[in-house]
C-alpha cells in the first residue's frame, strides 16, 4: 500500500517530518520560510513555500483567509510537485497533516484536499488534524469549527487528534506536543505496516480503504501495547485500545459505523477465544456492526501490539464542544461588529462636508 504524507502549516509539517524519519514519502508546505528550514528529515526539494507574494515567507499569523489565498495562489506549484512524486505508481491514500486551529493549515488544507480529490479520484484523501487546546482561545476554536465543516464535505475521513490530551501528560510543553506527534505517526505507521502482510487473517489495502472511505466523517486510531507476561486476557487489551486511554479523540465505540482491529505478537499469546470474545463484543457495540480484522502471529515479536481504527463517527464530545463554542462566539462577534457599525453610522450621521463649512475656499 502506498501512502503520501503532505504536511501543511507549522503543526502539519512537524508531523510530516516525523513520518519522513520513518521512511514515508512526505512533502512539507508552509507560508513560513523559517518553519520549513527548521525541519530535519524531509528533503529540501520537497519543502514548498507558498504565499510568498502575499506574506513574504513570514507566515500568516493564524489567519486562515491568508492561508487559503496562499494555497490557491501557488496551487499549481504544489500539484506539480505532488505529480512528480506520484509518477506512474498509484497512491492509495493521501494523508494531509495539519492543525485545525492555525492559519496555513486550516485555510490551505481544504483547498488542497479538493484539488487532490479532483486530480486523483481513485485515491483516498484523509485529513489528520490536531484540535486546538481549549486554553488557546476563541480564534483557533472558530478556525477549527469552520475547517471541520469544509473538510467534512471534501475528505474521505478526518482523523482528529485532541490536543487536550496534552494536559494528561507530566512532560514539559515541548515534549508533550512532541509525544503526541510521535504517537500519531506510530499509530498510522503501525497500521500501514500490517496491510497486505501475510497473517492468519490479513488486512488488505481494500479493507483499510473501505473503512476510511467514510463520507467525510471522523475517525480515530486506538493503540495498546504490552509485554506478554503482563497480559492476563488478550480480550481486555484489545478493548483497552478502544477506550479513552487508547484513543486520541473523545468518541465512544457506539458512535462508529466501522471498526478495524489488527493484533500482532507472539503466537502463543494470540488465543482465538480471547480475540473473538473481544470482536464479538465490539461488533455488537458499534453502530455499523462491521469489523475488519487482521491477526499476525510472529515468533520474533517480544510484545503484543493492538492497532484499532474507528471510522464513520458522527458523535464526539471533542468535536461538539469546539463547534458549539465556535457558533456561540462567532455569532456574538458578528453581532458586536454590526452593533459597532450601527453606532458609528448613528454617531456620524448629519455631519456636513468640508465644502459646507468652508465655502468660498481656494478655486
């Protein structure tokens, strides 16, 4: 299976840079020249500066309108670079990594997603976006809500990462962000590494594409890993990957249309009864009653790894909180602007022009 990672904006390019570290094909797109130079692993020829004629390589300061305009203005350059990388070999999935609350990512990602859907109709376009912290304020929240709306009409799935998980970490802020970015990459890489790999039951590319082709709804990737000696019941470990500590989005199993489960580990631990107990429970819980599965016994493995995917999610407290808050504050801001404009008009109405006061001036 071939995946191309495209990072957009500061947050997105950092995530794409980690993907490049683990040998994924990756491109970085940004309006900030210094942010592009900061990257460590994506080759320089695959770093694209957009909107230089608009912001001079200094970024858009969280303004998605400028981010959108920058992507539109240089879309031909971006698509030419993507076309040159794609070549004659099909891409199964384009993963677009970005931050929902920023400017370049929030504004530019929907523009690029639409172009990719048009140019590569047989490929999936999956957005991987980091939701803003509640403490970041109202502007990132409004950016996120509007971007959610736009991408839900274009992308096949939106994998949302809730950055509020940072507050559960004891790391300093830099390491906390870094940990989430590495976790995103680890989960996607682990899942893709098991696609089309021989096993007792194999997940193939068509399975993954079916699960991710979910009508612009949300998806989330769960994960659990443990030493065999610490696992009393494999069923419990599988279910753990679907719970709050295993997911990076506040969403319940019941809200998903589809699920995917991949279990990888030493053969003696992969007990059929325990695996199927978990799968039976999950099948009865998810809304769509469809679960794809892959089992990979490997005597070389020292740990048990469970990678799960929920898709077709339309109910998520993380998303609902952002959208409801954004609606509330956006409406109050629009009303405040109207009120200010009305007061200005009322205040200044009735004033004469200079000619009325200074009649008979120089002619």
